[in-house]
């Protein structure tokens, strides 16, 4: 009888332990603690609210970026290897300038977090995505960058000259014609300065401010642009290779 009571007590304790674990999991799954709120923007993943519309607009910007390169005689005179290096180095900033010039509005929605309770109880393991998911913090930086450019009120010519200054980056590793690229870089900056002097004759600090704002484009990683705008259309395709194909095959 003693052993039976002991066995029953063990079963009861085991059941209580399981209920305690389950209660703990359910309590945690109800919502994040106040201390976790400060990290949510960094880790919460998002997707486009209207992917059909926004991805179509992004594809149009990408096509215009390639057309800009194709219609730039000084770029076409460079060796194909240098063209590819410059393109790989600067397609993201050029694309961002295109988004700003076309006033593409980006709205995102938060992706639902996977249930930790479901994973633990059913021992489910979801495969890691090959393309990093865009985060709320990353998209916020992107939106701030676009809003800053909109506040500058650049003309189409000024956008074109700024794109040229960004494209012809003499610090790009491996260039065969680095000195020529450097001269093109200075030429693009000079015509941008002259255009700004006509458009903003009173604002003498406009040129330096625009270059400073343009430098913030580097803070937006190309992987964010790929996962946010192009992954829904092209999957895990390499966007640099895609742009190179568009440039040389069209």
C-alpha cells in the first residue's frame, strides 16, 4: 500500500510539474515584458503592406537606374570590368536615389512572431530563410533617409549629377581606370555645385549638406533592399547579377 501511495504521489508531482511548465510557457506567450519593448524594433521583422504596388514601383526604379547607366556615355567608355565593379559597389545608393526621386512611399506591416509554445510542444523547427528578413529598425532608417532627400527638393538634373558623383567612386577596389573615374567623380561634383548655385543662390551650404546626406545612403545595406523589394519578385536571386544582365543584355 505504501508503495502504491508513493507511486501515486510521484505521478501527481509529475503532473503538477508539467502543469507548472505549461503555465509558465503560456504566461510568457501572452506578451512581451516591458523590458523587452526597447529591443523590439531591432528584432521585429516586417514585410511590405502592399507588395504588389510597392514591388512594381521598385522594379520601375531599378529599370530607370539601368537606363541611366546605359545613357551615360562616360560610363559606357569604361572597361566592362570597371563597369561591373562600380555597379556592384553603388547600385544600392543609386536605387535609393531613384526611390527618393520617384517619391516611392514605403509602408510595412509587422510579421507575426512564431509561437514558442507550439515549437516546444510539437518540437517544430522551421528552416532558416536564406535571405535575412527586413527589420522594423532597418526600414525606419530607410524611410528617414528618403524623407531627408524629399526635404532637399532636388531637381531632376541635380539628382542626375548626384548619381554621377556616387557612381564614379575612385575608391572602388580593383578599378583599372581609377584616375579616370576620379576625374569623372570631380566633374560630377562640379556640375552639381553649379546647378545648386542656380537653384539655391542664397543657400551657400547646400552643396556640403547634400553630400553629407548622400553619405547616409551607405547606412542602408543592400541586403535590406533585396529582401524588402526584390525577394517577393525574384526570390533569392542575386540583384547585382540581375542588374549586370539588364545592363549588358538589353
